[in-house]
């Protein structure tokens, strides 16, 4: 029986799982939340956020997690006076759930096409908005660590960059029972939906400790990655069967359909 492994944090694969159940009901779904999201609840950071916002010209949310955790930290409505930039459709949906939409008076910038849902695509969009970033105060709302490429571009343009970590990621314990569940299924008939390079790295670390069956997963399981950068990470870390698709749930479902056809 073919399996699909959903690797997002718990609760964040619900829509994707529903779409897969509708389109590919023959697939068994396995939840492998490689990373858990722990919100920042520091009163000091909450105060800092409130103090920063009146002087911010643009707030960049790096992910849907950043949106949810920032709103928890802020404990207030987002001010319509602070424009927002996000990378892609998942973040736009997270904003909509909070009532943050263009129709409600907010300025929101994001790449319109799924193939451009990354930092490079957002930078291209922002350059359409303005070519003058000198002395503009830009706030990045993010997790601990993460890629700094976009902030580096704005810094080169003379912007004043502020960072606030609104959450941290905690890797799934190597003792979690779900790892032993993987041992019981055929990697040749399994695809893993990967939406995070950090998740790929953690999965690789665990599989390399789970010998001999972990090596079979590296050799035989298919990694369906939602960005070329994630796919490149998977290849570099030793996965032999790596495919790439555009970001977003619909694109992951289409890629899963292509994979299941190849199995038949």
C-alpha cells in the first residue's frame, strides 16, 4: 500500500490532508511533524513589538507561523498603518484568518504566482513598490535562525532592519513512536512532502541513526519538495529520489498525483 508522509508541524497539515484524502483516497497518510512550533510569550518582546510598530514602514512575516505567533504576542489588532509583506499563499491565508485583507484597509505585498513564492520573488515584488529603501525601518517577524537573504538585500539598499523572533522550532524527538512506524512500511511505496530545509536536515539525522532501515529510506523513499532549495538540501544530505514542485497545498497534491501514477 502506498503511503504519503506529511511533515509539517501538528495542526498545519489539516487542509493538505483533506485535499489528499479527496484526490487520492487510496493513499495512507502518516503524520510526521518533524518540527514543533513554540511561540515566544516573552513580556519583554511583546513590549518591544508594541514600541517598534509606530515607527515601522514595512513588516515582513517570514511564514504563516510568524503571523500566528506575532498576533499572539501582540494581543491586539494589527495596525492598518503598517504595510505587510509575505512570501506566499499560505501566509496570505493566515492573514485572512485574522481579518487582515486589502478589503479591510491593509496594504499587503506578496508574489502573485506560486513559482515565485520565496524571498527572491518577494524582493522582486517589493522593488516594484519602491526603489528607495534608505532609512526605511523594516521589521522582520520570524523564527529563531532562518534565512537572512531578504534582510541583506534591504540592508544593502540602506534600510534600517529590525528582527523579532516570535517563535522557535523544536525537532521531533528521536524517541517518538512514529519513527518506528516508518520502519514498518515500504520506503519504495512512500513519498514525503517536505516544506522545510530544516525538517529535511532533522529527518536525515534521525534516519542515519536508524540503521539498517534508515539507509533504505534515504535510498528508496521519494522526497517531494516545495522549493528547489529544499530539494537541493535533500540531495546533498543523501536522499536519492527527490522531486520538486511549486509551493502551496494544491501544488503538493498535484505532485503527489504524479508520483502515484509513476508507481503504477
